[in-house]
């Protein structure tokens, strides 16, 4: 149960990082 929760948290963090990176790239005109 803990492992599954941890995996979901990691996936959510990864998706969040990708979205933030994309938003930052667009903001910088990249």
C-alpha cells in the first residue's frame, strides 16, 4: 500500500515538474 502511494506521489511530482518546465520554457520564449 505504501509503495503504491509512493509511486503515485513520484508520478505526480514528475508530471508537475514537466508541466512547470514546459510553462517556464514558454515563458522564456523557448
